[in-house]
C-alpha cells in the first residue's frame, strides 16, 4: 500500500490533489503538509502537519517516521512573485526540490512528483505548438529554476534510480483555491470578478495567448502519470502538457455568453513580458503516446463550471 506525502497541500493544486489522492489511496495513507494551514476539508479528512520542505532534517524525519513511499512536492514561488525577489525565490525553489530529491535517494520514498511549467520555455522557443524537445532559454527566475529542476530530476533518475516524474503544467484554472502569484492568474481572477463586479481589469493584453488547463484535467493527468508503469516513460525530465490555448479576449467572450453585461479592460503590467516569453500553445503528443494524457475541458465547458461554482462559493 502506498503512503503518500504532499508538500504544499494548501495551495491551488495541493488543495484539490490531496482530496483526489485520498479518494484513490484512502484518507489515512495521504499525509498533507504545508507551512500554511489548509482548508478544513483537508484537516478533517486525513493527516495534516505543518512541515517546511526547506528544513531537510524535519523532512527526512517525517518521511522515515511515516514510511512514505511517494512524494508530491508542490512548494514553489510562482512566476510573478519570483520576479519580485529573484535570489530568494531561486533559493526556495531549488532547495525545495533538492531536499526532496535527496530524501528520495536515501529512503523508500523513491517515486517523486515535482511539477515543472511552460515557463521552462523562453523567447527563442517556437511559440506555437511548442515541441517537447526544442530550444529552451527561459528569461525569468521561475523558468530558470524549473529548467534546472528538470535537469536535476533526470540526473537523480539516471544516477541514483529516483523515480522522478514531472509535467510542464500550463496555467491552471480552478475555483477552489485562488491562484498563487503566477502570470496565468488572470484566467482565474477574471471569473471571480465576473461574478463579483461584472467587470475585470486584465494585467495582460487582449491578444496574449497562453496554454491553460482546467484543474480537474490537471489532477487526472498527474495521478495517471504517477500510476503508469516505469517502462512506459520515455522521458525523465518533464512532459509537455498543453490543455487548451486562449487569450484574455476569448475568455471574456466565453464569460459574456453567461453574463452579457460583463466588461473587460486591459492594463498590462510586468507580467506581460513574462507571458510574451512563453509559448502560445503546446504539443503534448509525447505525453499522450507514453502514458495516455487526455483532457476533456475546453474554454466553454470550463467557463460554465467556473461561473457556477464561484457563484455558489461567493453566495
Ligand atoms: P501555490 O502557491 O498555490 O501553492 C504552493 C503551496 O506551497 C502553498 O500552499 C505554500 O504555502 C506551500 N509552500 C511554500 N513554501 C513552502 C515550504 N517551504 N514548505 C512547505 N510548503 C511550502 O502554487 P500552486 O499553483 O499550487 O503550484 C504548485 C506547483 O505547481 C508549483 O511547483 C508550481 O510552480 C507548479 N505549477 C503551477 C501552475 C499553476 O498554474 N498553478 C502551473 C505550472 C506549474
Ligand atoms: C505561473 O503563471 O507562474 C504558473 C505557471 C504557468 O507556471 N501558473
């Protein structure tokens, strides 16, 4: 029986992934941790402990004491926030990964999920239908840390047999927990503001296309990758995951189908340069062929769920 540690259970992904994993593996086998208190559905459904992934001894001790076999490490500073404190964010992002790689090397917690991002690509990367393997020259501190992290993950697999698995998530869109300081956050905020105020001031330009994915599809992909047999995996760096691709204008149009009076204005800030350096769409055929990545949401089906669930939540 797997015994699973989630690091970063209180964040946008962790708050949903923890509950999904508890459904699959049983509540008592999924140990949720964070430096921040999570929502009560996590504390009431299974074990939770405050744990700082940067504290190597505490992490090692937790993994050994609880006989952990798999780790999902979600702790990171995302692209927008990382640009405000480049060196501090580099230290956190790299130390958070290296501590879990080392613990995986030394314990039975051999299978490690660590998310990379479309931020590994840069301005010299082909922008449309970005291939799995191509020029990668990220120019953000977050993207540089993700690319370095992918290389370290593959290195620990080849050198020490750590079962490192990773996807390059696109921007993730969800209604449960608000987004954590990234460039794609506008595509979450816009739904909240559509319900609250029927208007939104967007920090990206109207035609700024980026790859995005609804959280349900991202969670399913993550669990699928972690369950597939090792021999199916041709890559030990990180798999491209594309989802859908849209602009702020397109998501505003999708919202207007449900809220005709919704209006959007555009005031690009420092995050525009980050978005401009990232792909507009992603070729994820390697993930589809290797381990059966498939997603079911498009912009319209996602918009319907987002508006309904956020309206319920804000009532
Ligand atoms: P988030 O900021 O919402 O959540 C991260 C969580 O990690 C937070 O709850 C935070 O308290 C916790 N954390 C931070 N420092 C910690 C520490 N030292 N010890 C323990 N916990 C700590 O981020 P998210 O959106 O859930 O992203 C999770 C991972 O997925 C990150 O690696 C991120 O780069 C990656 N990712 C996210 C997206 C996205 O759109 N959400 C896209 C691509 C990649
Ligand atoms: C961000 O915008 O920083 C994240 C990501 C795509 O990695 N959502």
